[in-house]
């Protein structure tokens, strides 16, 4: 059984969100760029040490060179945190790069997060295997089977992500998103009927997260919930039984 399937199974057995997915946004830190970068890496370390399952590096304003540099630092930060995770028996944190399979391969990240208009998960896997062919450097640096998250905005898109072999789907916006109407819990529940773990995104708080799990979600995805709070405390509360 794969790691994602194992964790999703645990979620089905427990009445609390289990899979936790932190999406980064360094621009939310009101400071100069070097300080933003430092604070973001500190948050990434905090999330990894707290046992957050996935972190998406989503710094879309950066150039390819800048993104690759930051991603390398994020990979190193998570690897250092994994030493503590092993001691504390926390799940290993996977780093996903938003939309950039090339950058993910170059820095030995764990996978990618795909937008709804991106290439398919199957195409990502083909590129991953080709670039990581036997005896090549990327093969030595990058995992053989990438973790692939797919952004979805309807139950139909979730079903498509499942058919295209995404590792999991991120369904949004459940409660809120600037410029978009919320899908609501009923749509989330329909989306969760697809044969793929579904994580809820969009206005998720400690107060409404449990309703997402009750609707069938395998966990939650958030920016502010993790970035603006003590992540260890958030993770602990989200894993508590009601």
C-alpha cells in the first residue's frame, strides 16, 4: 500500500482531518525580500517538524532561477527536519513545486502540484521517468514516483484527476476564495466520491475543518491557517478526536 493510500485509510478510520497540506506565500510576510525568504524557510521547517504531510512551494512571482534557488533551500530545510521527524515518529513531509516539473526534478523535490489547466498527471510521470532514466543524474537525485496533487474546482475535475492517476486532488474553494463563489460542503461531498483522496481548500479554519472530513475529505489544505499560526498547535488540534 502506498504512503498516500495508507494515510487516507487512516483518515477514513479517524474522525479528524489527517492529511495536512501547507501552501506557501512568502509575500504575506511584510518585509524585504531576504527577510521574507528567511521567514518562509523558517515556516517550512516548522511545518516539517510538526509532521505536516505536504508543502507546496507556490511562489509564482519568482523567476525560474529564483524559484530553483529557493526550492533547493526548501529541500535542504525539510531534509534537516526529517532527522527530527524520525526521532519523534512524525510522518515525512513531501515538498511539491507548483506547476514546475522541471524545477521539481532539478532540486530533487518529491513531486508537483498541478493547476487545473496544467499538463496531466500522466504526462508528469512520463517526464519524470524520462528525465530520471537509468544512470542519469536526475534519477539519482529525484524520487522515481512523483507525488502529484491536482487542483480541482468541480466533482468532474476530481474524477478526471483520479482517472489521470493523480496522487490526490485538492478541491477548492469550499468556503471562500477572493473572486470566486464557494463550492460548499455538498459539492465537496460529491467530489469525495471519486477514487482518489480529496483535500479541501478555501477558507478552512480550525472551526470548519472537521465538517470537511465529515463530508469525506481526506484532509485539508491551507495557506493562512498554517502560515499565520503555530503549526504544531494547529496540527495537534486538527488531529484531535472531537
